[in-house]
């Protein structure tokens, strides 16, 4: 049975947040629900007092937050990257409610590090950020006004994780491939598919987006990635580069 401390393997990733006060509120929500790993991608540099004030007793989470320039680097050592968005795109089939997602996230935490990614206040996550996400969570909300405040969105999801962590769910023993490994596979896949002229300039973006979702659903393990890259090398003669 996963321990509550398995929540240490959850990272809350905030991309390009504008208001420091929101970052402080997120830190507070995290500490209320037993989360501690906060990652900030291109955070604001000013008004740190606002952040500290809203964090109240959770300043520790803020002070220990890690900072990155890109989302890709921020999630490189995570096995599962889950985006959050209110938009229910018809192109995405892997959209979950917070409750449903918590039910399969918690069992995986024994052997995997999971990133929950939140977008900026005004326009949310960009397409490029979303393409790095293997799954999506949408919080059900009123159609008349569906967009939650950033820290409220974090709280709803963190609360469901907190409850699920105490529900005695059986562990999921799979150890998944890391995001950086998966990204190298996608790079290889794109090169190979261009080589065999399956991809061209007109369809590459759209097709790669669909393929990313397809493989995202598959929960690839390191051995699976190795087999797939071996196949790519064999069909197209594109070598399996160690670095990319
Ligand atoms: N106007 C923006 C909303 C940004 S709110 C938009 O249309 O996308 C800031 C962040 O809070 C979002 O990027 C997302 O991470 C989270 N969020 C807000 N409402 C949400 C909802 N209903 N479901 C899931 N995430 C949500």
C-alpha cells in the first residue's frame, strides 16, 4: 500500500506565473495537502514579499522551490507529466477529472516521479507545453465561468491526491521511462518518419501531436523505448544516437 510520503514524488510545476501572490497561495495549498516539491518555470523576480505573505506558514515550500528556464528541463527527470487545462479539446482523448486521475497517480508514486503542470493566469498552457504532457486533467466547473484561479486549481487536484493517498490503493509496480528519455524517442521517431516520407512539412506537427498522445497512453517503460528505438533504427537506418 503506498505510504502518504509517496506524495514526495509529486511535483507541482507552475509555468510562467505572473503574480507572486498566486505562487505563495499555491505553496500554502501544497503544505495543507502534504505536497512539498514546487517547481517554477520562468517565475517573476519581483514582489517576493507578496508570495511570502500569501504562503503564510508555508514559506519553506517557496524557499525550496526549484527554478528552470524551460518546462522540458523542469520535467526531464519525471516519469509522468500531467497538464491541467479547462479546455476540453476534441483532439485529446486522455482528459481526466481530478478524482479519476488521483486514483491512478497515487499507486504509481512508489516507483515514479509525477509532474502536475499549471499554466499562466491569463492564457494557460501553450500548445508546446501541452505537447510535453502525457495526460491532461480538467476540473469540472461552470460553463458560464470555467476558469479557476491558479491556486484554487492546484488545491482541487492536491486535495484529491491527499484523499487518494489515504485510501489504501494497491501499488502499481510499473517503473516508467523518464520524460527526457521519451522526448529523445519522439525526436528519433520524427526523424525516422520523415526519412521514410510518412511525415512532411504539412502534416508533421499535427501527426506528431497525435503520436505523442498515443504513446502517452501506453505508459512506456525503459525497455519499451529501447525496443521502439531499435525498430526505428532498423526501418529507416537512422542510428540510435546516445544523445538524441
Ligand atoms: N484563461 C486561462 C486560464 C488560466 S488559469 C485559460 O483559458 O486557460 C491558470 C491555470 O489554472 C491554468 O493554466 C490551469 O493550469 C489551471 N486551471 C484553471 N482552471 C482550470 C480547470 N477548470 N481545469 C483544470 N485546470 C484549470
